[in-house]
């Protein structure tokens, strides 16, 4: 019986430890906001084109755990996507999540009407490759949307 209980304790510790490892790889809402603020500050200092190129190249300064940045125009063209370089230059205005939610249209609406805010939708998680709930912080900078989101696994 004692050996059985020790085995259960070890299995529980392993399971909790495994979940903790994934959680440790997760960024917070504050991290996402800080990343957007960093991108905007860097654009002001270094120029928009340089920062867009760095995001598109998946530079580590614009990636953190499960965070990556997207930059788009107010008419739906993706300028950079830190997780999928193939989207750059494409009009993604009609991009939808698995539930049919119009992600880019919603993002542009937030940027135009509020200047900044959060949107919720479902998207593939770069860590698990599974569809997860995601909250994306979006902020308008000049004629662009700068966005970074967290996964709610």
C-alpha cells in the first residue's frame, strides 16, 4: 500500500510539473500589452520599415514564449506576422476563426473606434498547435494596427 501511495504521489507530481511547464511558457496579458508598446516605441525610434522587417523575420526581440506580433493596415493588409511570414502582403480582411468570427475586421474596428482594446477569438496555439481561446491586444499606431495576443489554453 505504501509503495502504491508513493507511485500515486510521484505520478501526480509529474502531471502537475508537466502542466506547470506549459504554464511557464505562457505570457500574460500585461506581457502582450508591453510587447505592443515596445513595437510602437521602436517604430518611432528606428522607423516602421525596420521594425516590420524584424517582426516578419521572427526576431527574438518581438517574440516571447507564445507571444508574437502582427502588424496590419486599416484596410486589412498584413504588413508582418511574427508567426506566419506567408501572410505578409496579403489582404486578410475576411480572415475568420473556426467559429466564423471576423478577426481582422474586428481588430480594425477596435483600432478605429477605440484606439486600443482586446478582442477574443479562437486560433492555433504556436506551442501546442491546437485551437485555443486567444485574447489579442490591439493598438492603433498611425495607419496601422499593432497586435499581440495571449492564449488561454
